[in-house]
């Protein structure tokens, strides 16, 4: 029978030395410049000129909001414009209505995701209140296919057209435009 030596074997010495060095490295202060920056410390340029330098941030991390007037268009509010017909235009009984939307995705009816939906035309009945179901009927048309055009057929005479965005389930969004036309 072979007797075991009371001395540690040689392979244990490098392992113990390596663990000791690793332990020292992990216990170094996090504010030393040898540590790579965390993702939160990396600079980020979002393209605007309103960035606050980190040296200007107080110890508590709170900053004052700059006194900046943000125009309506910079807030990225959805909008809808009527391309055709134009306000005051005289049109035939059957005509094409075309819209353009900004900061909103036209999608087919049936699903409701934020920033997506379709548009409706409400004839001579005003716009629906935001949050209300846009009715469907004789004077209510919707472009539920997600397109930007819709063919309408109206009786002769003056008409007020409210074009309003609704979500995928026809709930009115606070985005609309109203024009007046004359059908000959």
C-alpha cells in the first residue's frame, strides 16, 4: 500500500495562486479607470441638442427640465390630411377620397395596436368623440382595408365630411379633419 504524503502536490500551488489573484481583481474598487464602462455609462447621442452632460447631474441624479417650448409637430402627435377632394371643391356624385397620415400606421380593421388603425368618413354628422365607437351606417364610411383611398358616392348638394382616425375596432382617436364639399 502506498502512503500519502502530507505535503500538497505541486499542481495545487498554481491553482491557489490563480484564485488569490482573481479574488484581488474582483475586490478592486469599481470607480478605478481600469474598469470598462457599463452600458449605462456609455455616451448616447439621440440626435437632439438638449442633452445634459453627466458632469451637470447632481449627486441625487435629478435634473431640472429645460424651459423649452416644444411645438405640436415635435411631439409626434398623429395627424391626418385630406389630399382630395379639397375643402370647398365641387365633385361628382361618385368620387375618390384620399388621405395622408403622419406618425400613424394605416392597417386593416380587426386588430388594435397603439399607433395603428384606419380612417373613417362621417358625412353631415360631425366627428365622434375620442374613445367612442365610430358608428357604421348610411353616412358613415370606413377604409377598413388599411388603404389611403376610398371611393364615396353621395347625393347632390353641400356636405360636411369629417375624416377621423379610429383604432382597429373603430374606436375614435383624437385625430380628425373636417372639410366642406359640394356634390353636383
